[in-house]
C-alpha cells in the first residue's frame, strides 16, 4: 500500500511541477544506494555520493565517490570484500518529456580506487590463507538512470549501472541497481 501511495505522489509531483530543468551550471548533490546484481541487500551493497554539474547541452558532469561492500563465504565465515572508488564522467539525456520532469540519461564513467579483502588480513581464523590480493583498481563504467523531479530542488534517481575494473583479482564485471536522491542548488 505504501508503494502505491509513493507512486501516486511521485506522478502528481511530476505533473504539477513547472520549474526550469537542467539549467547550465546548476549543481546538485546526489546520494544513492543499491545492491549489486543477483545478491542479498544486507551483504552486497553500494553507497555513492556525487556532485553533478549541468552542462550547456543536454547533460551533466558527474564527480563522485563510492563504497561497495560484498562478502564471500568460507565455511562459516563471511570474508568482507570492500571497494573505495572515485568516479568521473558525463551523463547525456537520451529521452525526456516536454517539461523535462522525467528524464532518461545514459552516462559513461572513469573509475579509480582501492579494494581490500578481509580488511588487509591474509590469514583467516581457521588458518586458511587468502590468495586474492588487494590493491589499486581502475576501469570504466556505465549508468542508465531514470530521473524524476519532486519539486524545484529534489530529484529521485532510479539507476542501473555496470563497472568493468582492471587490477583486481576478483570479478572485473560488476553490475548493480539502485535508488538515489539529488538536491539541486
């Protein structure tokens, strides 16, 4: 029931808002969270904080940081796999309604960061040794986002994303999906 009410409120907000959208130079602060593909939300999630700067054309620049947490099973242990990244890229508006209250954007990102496995400890409590190495990673990413405005200042962002990372001893292909909120200055 709460979902239905939330959807109705979002649709009404999109219909009745008439503020100017995507003004050149306008900035926004976005926080988003989500899950990595085919995983459980309590063990495999990401948190992202980004600054957006609208360009002169139909898009905006993205500068952000992201924390990703995953875990691997080893007997009865959960081994934490954490990634800290900085991201930068450009998001281009693909489709929008005439009022620009609902936008579909596609982004390309450059990624650099550091990943840790078991918080730097190579030996597990049962004496097993972790073979994967932690270290610096880099790569590229893509993001497809559906954005809708909730008034003049707030935007809800539904996103699907994928990262391809090099320098990692784990999976280099990492898809995910999430939900975010952007405050436009």
